[in-house]
C-alpha cells in the first residue's frame, strides 16, 4: 500500500508523520523506521486544496509545492503581511537554536509553543503579547536594535545539535536578550511585556545525547530507501542511526508529495546523503 506523506507534525510535544487525508502516525524515540519512495513527487496543493495541475516538484525542494500553490500558501500566512486585521492575540518570542543563534519571531497565542517546536527551537522565551501589528512592530524593533535575525537556516540549526551546552547556559543567553529587549524604547503601546521565563525543548527533542552528525539526506529518489532507529527529532528533522552506524538527519519536508511504501528497517539507505554542514564559529510506521 502506498501512503503519501504531508510532513512532520508536533502535537503535545510529540512528533508525528502526517499523511494525505489527515491521519497522523505518532513517532517514538528508539523506534525503527523504514520506507521506500515511489515517484514522481507531486505537489500536495495548498490550504487543504489539491494542486489543480497535479504538478511534479523538484526532489530537493523543502517547500514541496509548485509555484502557484506556494504562492497561495504564503498569501494566507502571517509572514506575508496580508492579515493585518487578524483579531487574535499574538506573542513575540526569542528562540535559541545554539550558541549565538537566537532569532525573534511572532506566533498566534492560541498555538502555544507549536511554532517553536516546528522550527526546532531548543529553548525559547516569550517577550510580549498583544495585537498582530503591535507584535510585528516590536519584532522589527528587536531585529534592528539588537541585530537579532528573524530567520536561521535549518542547516545551521542542524549542525550544532550534537554538541549543545547545558540547559542553564542555554537559558542565560535568552535571559540576557530578554533584559535588553524590554529596556528598549519604542515598544508598541498595546504590546504587554511578559516576564522572563525560559522554556527548554531538549527533553522533547531528545537532543542532549545526540551523537555527532555524519550526514543529511539530500533528497528522496524513486525506489530509494531510508531506514534507521529514531534517535531524536527537532523541527522538521528526524535524526536516525542507520544500519551502517551513521547518524543521519532527514528533513521531513523532503518527504511531502512522495508516495511511500514500507521497507525493511535493516535495508541500506539508498538515497543521496550530504556530509555534515560545518558549524559557524563565535503515517507508515
């Protein structure tokens, strides 16, 4: 039986693979996984609508959508600046991914920490809550005044996960930025500052005992297999120990749009694998 993957979902701090049709298969650490891709890779559509072109998409695209569906998906996102009248309360956050790797962002308050789990934030702290545009103005203030980015490439996040400092050290970096952020002039008047409190996802992701990264899956290919024991998960990434003893990262965004069938967990990995990125200095299972 062929299943069509829709990527990774975090629910209640637990990762799960989403499938076309809405089913989710929860994943457990230590679990043996094995699947084989069946091509071609098809655009899954956007916003619950199938792709009108049933378009094929490049194997290395982490977006996984054709240009038209990608445009439709972004049109309705908070990041697109097209939802200024959204009445829901929003929160501004600081997210920590590794030493010297902190970003600022906003998320709907009702989503809790789901956005932080999806991004692979090892630790985070809330800065303030209020209307969308007030949250957005404060996000921009922090970006420019504190030189804190609003994006960090996934490859950089992935590269530092195997050698993280202790929880207390992770917290200190966020606490210091929080202190500097609330002291800035220019906060939106309607944004309520929140007290400093650091939340850590190290246990949810199971990162603190992660071995050094040997490589990352570059793409799936028709007939190619990915197998291994699940060591950890963070954001869209699954960290696997493959049958050859390699610690590999699989970005599940590369799985969306492929048909998948079961493969023996002992089968060799037969998809392209890239070596680890150097660190910066300063449903089926």
